[in-house]
């Protein structure tokens, strides 16, 4: 079974029930809804379709809502215009359709820009220099040629602007998130830990329990990385804008650094952007793209993500299939000896149990009792995540009585979550383990003779109470 999770963005190319069902069957674990595009009503309808399919297939599928956040985007009156090298383009509050002008999603940056600064649009496809500055407009000189389209992202790599953490649309999106019971909320352009605090405060106002995914795509975030990770539930290495904010050659280093820090903390980390970009137009990936996915697996990322490839590309199903096959092959070739051994801080008895369970797994791998998987009973999901950070080459079958915990575990490496809601008592007993094994047998995930390392506390409802390791043979 695949251990690295796959996130697919839904869009016009993947909005039918048939395609969404096939995406799940091809290996998608989480669906991302990019709220920068389309109306909230469109996303709402598609979320309900995805949740219905998840229920019908009896496969937990996470729902991730990606907020726009303090991102700069352009607005062109008639949708696009041709841009040539040395053209003069104007940023203004009231652009004229017949001219090469556009507006910005945040106009309050005008006073903070300086002449000579570099401006990048559409992930580097267009580059400009600020050649003039007026009270209500900015003059740009173009260094690129092509069709500039509306709603594309704009970056000023060396700029620092007092942009709001959340927009009015973001606040409406949080209301939608509560209505549809979204599992994850991703915040774009996180700059400092206070951005996460502000989002969490807004969520608490409406009693929204979704987990927060901090998108690392701003240069400023790299200076505050530890604080951001500490306050986040998950992190995304958003390499598109990050590769504009910092020199491209630095992106792989920060990708590995962020993954390592998240693994140390025990929270999921996502590697994103352009993983199979060529498959938006072509049915076959490039060799470099396949290597990119494989290297993310070697980096021990929890999840790899597809954006335009599945949202607007011509081959959404083939793209997911390509990613799944690459992930599965690479996972088989990784070696446990190069995986982290006892490098994590042991801060609790629960940490100690997970560390002991992983080392027991390593020892058993060289015996006749080679384990098929871990079986974890968890009320909050923390034990499964702590075990997941060791990146074992066998699945972590996690059983919880809480449906929201099951959904949130869809993002964690190697964790296969199952709802265990028919336990009427708090105490974990032998029959609970037998019943859970039978669930896996019925789903053809295990067979007679398979060995499991079972981890649990004495009671469901005691957070951090993991205390027991046992070996069970089917």
C-alpha cells in the first residue's frame, strides 16, 4: 500500500462525480480546493460531492480549503492583454480595458514600493521593473513577451508590505469551512507566527476545529520558520512563490530543511508546486518531474501535491496514476538504515512508547515475525502522528472513535485511518484489537499469519496516555 499521501486540486478538469471517484481509486488521499479561483458556492457543491464519494467508497478523504490570504493578484478588465519586451504597463486602481493596465488585490502597497524594484507575475512567466511611481499608480517596464492573464499572482521579491493576514473573502470561506466540516485550512503567504495566531483566533470565534496548514512561500517566513512550525498543525512547502521570493537554486535546500523540521515536530508536511507541470498539456511526465517526486519521497515528505495538473489539465487521471506509481516504487527502494533512528526529542511517555515501537519494528524486520503493520488506538490522533514521523516502511493502521480525527489523519505519512465507533466503554480490551483486525481482514489489507505491533493506552479518552506495546498475529 502507498505510504506517501497524494493531494489533488479539484477544478474544471475534475469536477464530475466520475472523475473524482476515479481520482480516489487512483490514490488521492486529500482534495484541495483553491479558493483563489471560482465562487465559494462552486467549491461548496464540489466538496459535498467529494464527501459523498468518500462515504460511498468507505475511504476517508481529507478536505483542504486553501485561503487566498495576503496574496497579491492582478485584475485585468477584459481578462488579458498582449505584453511585449520594453512595453510600459500601468498598475492603477481603475484600469482601462483598452490599455495595458491592471489593478491589484491590495492597493495599499503603492506607497511602499520603490523605483528599480523587480516585479514578477504568474510564477515567473512575466518580469518587470518599477520605472515610475505616482500617488495612485505604478509604472512598469516589461522584460517579457506573452499573453498576460487576469487573476495571476504578483510578487515583489524584495518588498515588505503591511498586508492583512485574512481578506473578507477568507472570512466568508471560514464560514463555509465550518458548514462543510473541512479538515484543513491552508493559509497563503504566512510571514510570521502571528499570522497563524490571527487565523486561529478567527476560527475560534465561529468554533471551527479544522487544522491549520501554513504555506511557506514568503521570504520572510524562512526567518521565522521555527515559530511558524510550532504553532501550525501542518506545513506546505509552496515552491511556486517561494522560488520567486528567493533564488531558485535555494529552493531544494529549504524544501529539505522544512521537511526535516516538520518531521522533528511530528506534524505533516506537504511538498507542492509543478511536480508534474508538463502533464497539464502532455500525457507523459518528464524525467526531471519523476525525479522531483522521488526526491520528495527520499526527503520523507508526508504528502505530494498536484495543482493545475488535476484542476485544469488535460490528463488528471493519468497524472495521479503517474504520481502514485512513482511514489510506490520509490518507497520500496528506500532503506530503513537511512531513516531517522532515535533522533527525536523524547518529551513524554507517549513519545517513549512510539520510539520503542519503531525500534522493535526494526528488530523484527530481520526475524520470522516480520511485521505487516502497526495498529494504533488513538483518541486525538497524536500517537499515530508521532509514530508516522519515523517513516516506517509498513502502514500505521489507526483506529479512533472520532470522525474528525480520522479525516485529519489522511494527511499523515503511512497512516491508514479507520473509525472505531462501536466501543461503548472507555477502556481498551483484547476484543477491541480482535475486532479491529477483522476490519482489516474484511478489507483485504491483511491475511492469516500477519504480525502487528499494537500500541494503545488503557483508555480512549486520556490524551497522551499511550502506555502499551504488544505483538499480535492474525
